[in-house]
C-alpha cells in the first residue's frame, strides 16, 4: 500500500521532463512517463532492451544516437543506392560474406523476419536480423543470434565504420541518411560476427531501398497494400513494381497472397530474372488454424509437406499467414522442394514457432483491465488487427487509444477500427511526424460521432483515461484497451506501462 503523503507520480511528470534538459527531448518524455504512470504492467520484456545500466555505455549510446539524428530521417529519401553502395565498397563489401533472405511487402515484414530468424536459429545457424523501425531501443534493429545487439557492440560498430561513412559523405552530393548508416552498421556487424545467414527487412520499397545492395538467395514478399503512396505508387501494382527490385537473378521468391495486379508485376519480374516462385495458396499455405490459449494452433503446408500441431504464441489470421510464409522461406533456403524432397524436421519447426515473440504486435502489457499494443499504422494492418482482437480476446467493451503519424491514411485507419471500438481516445506521440491530437479528433468525430471521441494530447493522460473507461465495465466485465496507430505510439506506451 502506498504512503498517503506520497505525491501523485503524474504530478511530477513535467518536472522530470524539465530536469532532462541535456538529453533528447523525445526520450526524456517517454522515459519520464515510464517512471511515473500509475498503471505499471509487469516485468520488462528481454527482447526489447532498456537503456544500458552502465552510465558510460548509456552516455556513449546517446552520443551515437545524437550523431545519427543529425542525418536525414527515414521519411526523407533520395531514391538511389549509390551512397550505400559506395559505403559497402570502402568497407570491403561485408554484405557479400554471408547468404541472405530479403523481405519486402507492406505489412507483416518484421513478424515474418522474426519467425524466419527463429526457424534458422532452431536449425543451429547463426543469424543476423535487420528490421525497422524499432519499438523502443535503436539497438533492436540489429540482432545477432536472435537477440538485439548489445549497446556496447552497437557503439563499437558505429565507431568502426564512422571514418568510412565520413569518407563517403565527402564524396557524395548528399550525406548518408540515418537509415543508410544503420544498414551499413548491420551489414558490417553481421560480417564481423560472423553470421551464417542474414534476415533483412527493407526500410521502404525495394529497388532503391538501402538494404538492396544484397543479393538475397530467397526473396520474400509479404502482402502488398497501399502505404507510402506518395513515394511508391497509388495502386498495389505500382507499389509492387518498386518492391520487385529485391527479386534477384536465380533467387527463390516466396509470395504471400497478393492483389491480382501486384501478383502480375511480381511474377513478371521473377520470369525476367529466372527466379523460382512459390505462391501462398498454391505451393504452400495455412491448412488449418484454431484459437489456443495465448495464440493459435496451426497446420501448415510447406514446400516439403505438412507440418501439424504447430503452436504460434501470436494472435490473428495474419500471423498464421506470416508463419506459412516464414516456413516456406526457410524451406527454400535449405533447398526443400528443389534439391531435397523431404520436409524439415517437424519437432524443430514446432520448437522454433513456439518461441516466437513480436513486441508491439497484439502484445498484452497489462491485465485488469487488459491493455494490448499493436503497431498497425495503415488501413490493411488495422483491418487485420480489428479482426484478430475480436477473435483472440472477446472484450465486452474495447477502448481505443490512437496516436498516428500525419503522413498516413488516418481516415482509413480509423474506419477500420470503428466497428470494434466502443470509444476512442485520440492522442499524439512525441515524434515531430505525429498528427496533432485535435486534427486527429476532428477526423475521428466524423467517423465515430462526438459521443464516442475523447481527446488527450498527452499519451500518459490518454492511457489513464482509456483504462478508467475500460474499468467502468466492472472488474469482471471484460473491458479492454487497444493502443495503436503508430510504432512510436506503441513504443512510448510500452515504456509508460513498465515494459522496458
């Protein structure tokens, strides 16, 4: 029981932020919240690292983050791989020292990458995984042996390549971007480890994405839908033309179910480069799925046969499809269906999938009432989550907390969630890209009606309000909260709720 004389921790929230004047303001906000919000969730998730405990390491990591922050952010792009290619050249082409699996698509890339990584690790291969964006810590983006790279190693890798980065900067019209430097770091870290195989998720698109200086032995295309339309195209077919750039000469292509125009573009590219294609629903797929405690039980058809009784501790039909894609990708990497006919060892496959985690993807971070986080940020992702949360949780009343980026299809996102949210609390995260809460509220009112919309510009207040609304149902009535709209919103909420 807390001391009655103890001040309300929320009262000190602003004071803590003000005291952090020498630090990154966004980090100060979310870390202050993590120490003050009353609704603590539980033990930290080891897969999402917290700040380093060693003050010197923490200081060094902050210095690296500050230097990276001076570069173009991930939303400012110059469509070219010339700079990253130049960096790879001066580094001695580290990305050529290991085979790779390259993943593109609109939704499901990170979860699929994590599943592929788990499968490869279960078969005793040393893995490197590069994904983006991160949920909480920048070190999440580069993983070795299934775990985020240590902060010390992250700093060392940056310092090792920094002179070469500056050399390339001096030679190019534009400096290397934030994402390009991180990509160089990942490829260098994988070579230094060394890894047996790299699992690489594109940042955006395909052809001119910084990751596309690898020649993936296996190219994976998760479902394509409309996102980043200002840069990639206004139809799935146009977007697929850009993403098809990851399909290289003689590779094996694993295609998730696609819109017809996207599939046509991808298949045409495969023919042009003599790539072998495996399509979900034809060569592989989900044969059966049943809701289970904490996830689902699957029967998958792979390139080498059936895999029964596969437990996946993730919710939703979309994650089952991601699992089928991941399994086919790993089978293709091992030559199943081509060089060898027999399937992978089913017990090893089961063990791998049972250990999969994907932070910020229908992740439960608090109970009574249940608070779920999901990083859905476009209409297709929101539709998948809306369907999955109804299947997996069966809340009697669900309150939404939504903070979105201003460059996204926010209306489409909210329309997808409208059938499942009893009420919505609109807010904004600390990113400069965040849509203003009042602007977001105006759109929400048009979709939900004035009675169902509340506005709390500060995320801690939004979480408090949503939890209070969910608790109005009573302790055993089954009210819940879903925090969504942006990876940044989810990451900050995760910290505020004590998960990291």
